C-alpha cells in the first residue's frame, strides 16, 4: 500500500465517526437525504450517498432520528430530524468531541 493510499484510508477512518455527529447536529431541522448530503459536503465533511443513506436508516432504527415522507411535492421525499433521544445523544457526543479535540490539540502541538 502506498503512503498516499495509507493516508487516505486513515482519513476515512477519522471521518467515519464524525459523520454521525454531523448528522445529529444538522438534523435539528428536518432535511431530506440529498439536501443533507450537499450540506455535509459543502461543510467539508465529504460523504457519499451510499454511505449516508444506510447511516440515516441505522440512526432511525436506533431511535436517534425520526422520519416522515413529504408527498405534497411532485417527487416524494423522506425528511429526517433528530428525535428527543437523538438530541440527548448529540449533547453527550458533543461533550466527548470537545474533550477529544482539546486532547488531540495538546498532543499534536507537542509533537510538532
């Protein structure tokens, strides 16, 4: 495996967990999958549809998201939003993220 491939693989691992937190943060307001995908990508959290849609279904199955279909437009769309339990989980994940980010900032500062 080349150095570039190794880095890409490790970056993918880093991003994997952040997508869950990003979705929980963004879905305070209902959004449909494609709009969420665009918002994530615009924010620099690159994720593909074949990763996002199964994640949304998994989070819904875990009770962290709720969804409903909007059939009023010409094309039906499934909108997702964070459930009450998802809001509690998001708050705890944000606390954990803040602690990890502070720790990583110290560690990486020391290693430069």
